[in-house]
C-alpha cells in the first residue's frame, strides 16, 4: 500500500487498524532499539514482581533508545514491542491507559525513575504493584491473570505497611497507589473495597493539605487539617507541585462521583468544606513541565470550588481535561445532594438554589468542547497517539456526567409530568447519543464510573418507554386494538438511544466485571419490559 506520509500514523495504517506504523528516516525505530533491550526489561519486571522489600532500584533499559534517537522526555514515550512474552504488556499497557486509571504523577519524570535514570531512585512497591494489578484487567492472557490474587495480596500488604509507617517523602506515591487500587476494585465490581481505598486516598490528601496548595513559593499550607496531619516537603519545582495539584483533583473526582454512586458520606461533604479548597484547577501537564504555571494562580486565597459554582466565567486556565472533569464532578455531586433535599412543600430558599444550579449545569454543557473537536485538536498534538484516546475518554466522561447531573437534579421533580416533555429523558437521550460520535471499541477501557452513569441513563430510558406506552391509546381510530409493538412518536427515538447504551456495554464489558453486571441488568430489564425491546 502506498504510504501517504501522515504522522504519527499514516492513513493506510489507520484504515487497516495497524498500530506498528513507524518511520525509519530518522534512524532506528523505537521497536528496533527496544527489541535489543527487551530481555533486560523482562528480567527487571520479574525481579519487580518477586521483590518484597520496601523499595526497588532498577537500571535503565531505554538508555540505548534515548541515545539512538536523541529524544527528550517531553512526554510519555510510545512503548512498542513486537514479539516477546506477555509480561512486557504490563508496563506498556498501563501507560496507554494511565490517566484513565487516575495516574497523576508526572509521566516523563516517573519513567526516568522507574528505569533507573538516577541510580539512587526508589519507588514504593505498593505503587509499582498496583500499576501491574490494574494492567492485568486489560491483558487477555489466562496464565498471567492467574497471578492476580497473589499480586493483590502483595499490594494490600505493601499499602498496610506504608500507611502504618508514614513517610512524608513517599506520601504522594502512597496516595497514587490508593487511587489505583480503588480503580481496580471499582472495575472489579467490588464497590465496598473500592470505596474504602477511595476514602483512604481522600484522608491522605486532606491530611497533606493538598486542598490548600497555593504555589511553590509559599511552601505549602500553614494550617493543619483536622485529624492526622502530614507536612510535605516544599515542592522542588513546578512539576512536583503540579503532581500535588493534579493528585488532589484526581482524588476529588473519584470521591465526588463514587460517594453519589455508593450513597455514602465523605470528609469533603462535611460542613462547608468546599470553601476550604484553595488549590487551583489543574492545568495541562506540559504547562508545568515548561514552567508555564501562571503567576496569577500562586498564593491566591480563593475558594476554588465555591468560586466555580457562583461564577460561570472562565479565566482560561481552568480548561484542562482534568479541570473539566473536576468541575463536572462538582456539579454531579451537588445536583444529587440538592435533589435529596427536595420536598413538596418547598424548603426555604430551595427554589433559588435549584434554579441557580440548573442554570450553572446548562452553562457548563454549552461550554464543553464537542467530542469531534476534542479529536481534531488532539490530532495536532506532538505527543503519542494514545494520548488522543485518553483525552477522548475524559471528554466523553465529562459530557456524560453533565447530562447525568441534569438527571439527578430533575428526577424528584418529574413525578406525574408528561414524559414527552421530561428534562431527565431528554438528558438521557443526549447522553446516549454521544456514543454515536465515538468508536467505542477504540477506547478499549473506560473509567468504571461510566458503568454507573450508563446504568442511570438506561433506567431513565426504560422508564421513558414505559411512560410513552402508557399514553398509547387502547383503541386505534378504526376501533381495533392498537398493535402491541407499534411505536408512538418519540418511542423509537428512546429505544434507539437505549440500543446505543447496550451496544456500548457489549463492546466494553470484557474489560470490566462492573460493566458486565450492568449489561446483564439492562438485558434483564428490557426482557421484563417486553421481549422485543
């Protein structure tokens, strides 16, 4: 096939779904160089899996690659392997999905440490093992996955040891490990355990005052939080501070979404905690790396979340994928909380708060970039192509969450209303139609919270079909009974939206027991409603 020269992957390879598209005009390809070092990498992975000490030190299997290509560590490298044992998939597959797993550490710096660029570098085994544990969800190799129970046991033991002997120098790594383990349990549909580790992550973040990061020059917070408190060393530079800022907001997103899903309480929900959050919204990782941390964000004493809820205007520095995800998670949790306070008599000030939040949600919907725009802007990025997929996953989650925020807010108010004029049904259809814009199989994995959101959307769509059928006249104009399978105007639209959700769950269920269960529940609900729905 004639190559059209498009980079990083040519058009012919895209159409053929080929991922090993490489150009040799700049010297040896990554595969050619890495193949010479793969034996060393395999040995290091095996050593990593067998270690039980508190730290591990690795050598750099990619030194030859960097020397041959002269590449700087400006972004996550594309790890390409061609033919060797399945163990090498663990590392490369993890980094392909890192941000979806909630990985917030700076990738280039972490990779340099992982590969032993600095001989004295050590990484907590709890973190490395949790990375491997998560990756096992995505490798289709029974022999490798048979080690999952032992690896899980090793992770939990390492976390218990680390939290029993707190070391502020490794606190951020332990926080990262807790986040990864919570994602693992949520994805495995073990929500109680996932909630436990998510709560542990929140407790660590608050104990380290990550909600009060105000600039590297300030040296961190000066007022300890209630309960345990650990004062972290002053961040060495913008990159290290960026890790702390992003770490807080990743934990915040997990907490806001899963406290709704689990109907549980969180330290972030106590009193007016939102007014204590002063950490600025996260910017893109590359901005921290390039020293582009805006001076306007340093030392500011603004309650970030409260300011967001009260002011719709954007300052231009709050539009990174993670910032948008944190903002919409705020709206989703607030909508649920306000809906739970609803009562027919109308609490004092309730209507004002309801309208204000409803308007804020609608404004946020209009401000979100479309999924097609997300893909187009990403295609010009110099970073690896997998980053495009990560951005698409994030934006799909943001769009779905904001529609579910409308569903959560309006559900108590829809009782007895005309189902054809339902805000909840309209939001559910809009959320389902997002899936028409995405090649879901190309995502290969999604944040487990998506399973919960798609379940909510499915329930609204199914109830919408039931309500629409109740409106169907018992007799046609000719006096004969209406055909049982006939569609009222609008019913076909709702059924088609429901089909979109089901096909998405079918495409992704193999990567997640949580999605498998939601798919089984949806199929059962459709069968009970009508075998042909």
